[in-house]
C-alpha cells in the first residue's frame, strides 16, 4: 500500500525517536509538581507549565478553561481491630470519603462478583464490606472499585474497605464520590497483606469487629482543562481531538497513570505543529483536570461545549498510554472504523491490535455518551493497574520508548483522521447510545449504573 504521508511520517517518527522531550516533560510534571491532585499547588503549576510548553511548540491557541467543583482534602484515617484481638491496621481514605466514625463487624466479599452483593444483602446491612481490587473469577467484564462500593451501599453497608490485589504495593487509592459529591458511606483502603490477615481472622474466629475513623473534608475548588489547537486550513470547525488527564492521586507522582499519557499528547502536539501544520481540519490537544475523582474535567468540557460536539470527528483517549508496552487501539463499538484503522496500520508499517469495547472509566466516556466516535490507546491485554493508584507509581517506572510509541501512534493517526475526505461514520443518536448498553456484555453494568444513580438522587433529595 502506497503511503501518501511517507515524508511527514518519517519526520514525525525520526523526531520523536531522537528526542527526549517527552521524558523531560514527564520528569518536570512528576519530580517538581508531584501528584497534581485536584486542589494542590502542583496541579496549578502543572497547568501553567503545560500551557507554556504548548505555546513553545508553536500552537497558536492555547488556553486553560476553569472547572468549579466540589474538591476533597485528605485528613487522617484509622482502622482498628476491636475483637477478637486489638490491633491497628495501616490505611488511607479514598477520595470523596466523608468524615465518619463507624464501629461494626466485617463482611468479607472477596473479589465481589455482582450477584454476591444481592445474595448476601442481609449479611452486609449495617456492616463494613471488604472487597479486593482483583476481578472475580468467571466474570469477563472489569468490575470497577466504584461498582463494588455502590453495590455495598445499596445493600445497606455502613462502610467500605478496599483491599489491593497486589502484594507489597500498599493500599490502592481511587475516587469514590458520585457526580461531584461525597460518597454515601466512608471508604478506606488497605494493603494486600492486611486484607489477607483480616480474612484469616474472620475464618478462624467467625466474627471480626472493627472501628473505622476518618476526618476528611470536601470544599469548593477550581481546576482547569488545558486545551491547544492546531487550526484547520479548510474546515477549521471540524475537530480531531487527542486527550489525557494530567491529575494523579495525592499518594504518588502519578507517573504511569496518567502523566505518561499527558506528555504523549504534548509530544504529538509538538511534532504535528512542526511537520503537519497544513491540516485540512483542526486538531485539538486536551489535557483534562480532575479525572481521578469522576471524569470531572472531560465531563465539564462536554457539557459546556455541547453545541460544538457535532463537529468533533473523533476523540482518541490516551490515559496512561505512555506506560503501556503492548498497545492496542480500542474503538468504542465502531465496527465501521475498524477496516480504516487496520489499513492505516499497514500504511504506517506499524500495526497494533484493533479491538471493540465500551467502558465508563476514563475521559472518552462523556464524549461516547454524546454520540461522538471515540477510542483510545490501551493495553492489548488488561491485567490490572499495576503500580497505578499506589504510592509506587513513580517516574522510574516509565520507559522512554513507551512514551515515544504512544506519541508516534497518536500523531500519525491524527494526521490521517484529519486528512480523510469523508469520515465513514455519523454521530450516534441518544437512542443509539442507549442501545449500546443493552447487549449482554454491557447490560448488567448499565442496570447497576441506573440503580446507583437513582439511589443517590433519592438520598440527596432527603437531605
């Protein structure tokens, strides 16, 4: 297959693979600004740094759009075994956990298959539910932390205890708020070893009584989405967008998740501005704020720019893409685009697997729900978060070649998506979006989401 972009491809690939710019940017984001968690000084510094860099790369329209939201401040958390022995367990609060003191018994749900929460509802009611981050055996779809929490809440749990699936990684963190608000019950996290210890106590003694104490708080805050445009020369209103969030969790640097993806977006912006500036449509580079506590940055953009979304040709999500060794392109159930992406891989002499899937747990989701064609650079085979969401997600875990590969794939795909004469798919209607979730592989999660939304709506209506 003849490559019409051969010269630009060679310039893009050659520049990316002979530059350390992506790792240099990652080093600044992580070592100088820390986690960039919402409400921290590091978040503000990162926002200013990324804008300055994108301007240096020659992008003419760089801006930061403010996002008002209910933020969260970490306090202290304590977990104490009251019986059959007395012992304190190291723990951390999960973001948007409310301040609370809970004293009751432990219910071990293990990996927490969805059906188990209904089956054991009477046992759960009024007690502390413990569940690991590992996926339940026999369940094909990924069961997110918040689904385990939500099913615990609907069964009447008093608190939620999240256990890491990884030995020696310590507690895993992750937001548990619902639609920019506090969680209904407190949630804390402990390491794998302490979860195993509690499980053994429960098996031997039949009952374990715990006291959980937290004094975290929520308050109004402002975050930012950083946006930069490479304007189109023929149809500037038509937009191709590449994006990743830049906020990590406050317990680590968030180097793999998400900063590796953020700097890969920046690197794609750098080389496209340098070699592909004469594009027929606009390419927009988006660095989202506060994804980790509910996709708040991308949701805010989709809401405030709703009248522009009909001009969005494709959104490519790059959350943590620069940390992935074996990459794939996941299309969010757009089978008509698969031959196109496959052909582009052959044209680029760089093929990666093309998959079809839908999930609700990164910044593509607000656009997917608005009917926009979406996809992302993801792991060819998902096997858990690894260092992500733990204190060990640090700069030293990220490899320069993985950053380069993510930026290279994104830049070359954006070049082709921008130049195609007629985009082969239309936006989905709201009915077509809803129909996505009626298939057997998505129906259970969609039903759960409707139930937990209704629960929170009712609970907040009573306040």
